C-alpha cells in the first residue's frame, strides 16, 4: 500500500473518523506503517475477539425476558392490590348486622302477623269455586 494512503488512514484513525473497513485495512497492512502504529496494530491483531454468530438473537431474547418479567411483576402487584381492595370492600360493605334481642324479634313477628289478620278475614268472606294444584278461583261475597 502507498505510504500516503497509510498515513491518511492513521490520521483518520486517530481522529476517530475511520470506518471499520479502513481500520481493518490499516491493521492488516501494519508492516508498511510507522513503528508506533506497528505495535498498536500487533496489539489489536492479538486481542481480536470474534462476535458470536447468534449475538443479536441472544440479546433480543434477554431484552424480551426482562420486559416479560417486568410485565409479570406488574400484573402480580396489581392483582394483589385488587384482591386487598376487594377484601376491604367486603369487610366495609357487609359488616355484621346488629343482632336483635329475643323481645325485639317477638315484637316484629307480632307486627307481621297483625298485618295478615285483615287478609284472613277478607279471605273468609270469599268462597273458593275451583281449586287445582296451580289455580284457585275465588268469588267475593259482599
């Protein structure tokens, strides 16, 4: 390679403006370059690491796993919070009703029975014409 081309590539490399292909050309032809670049090129060539073939797939899978884990965690937290809120709503909404004493129950029962006294008297004035399992026909006596 021409010395001017190598110097131009070295200058671009030091400025950080070289492409990967230009750097590869520079390091492959390092025997024609000045001595300080020769040592650097030798270091680069010895410490080259090849990129695994499925690196992109593995990285994408790891990103997907992280987002999936975050999503699952959010769902678990939200469902736990909803369960707690539901339990609180049940406890507040369905508090144990006030227990009535025996006397209070008896008074309520008597009130209910007194409501039906008038109804029984009204039925006594009516007579049954036809009675079946499903139908009862009354007549009203006045």
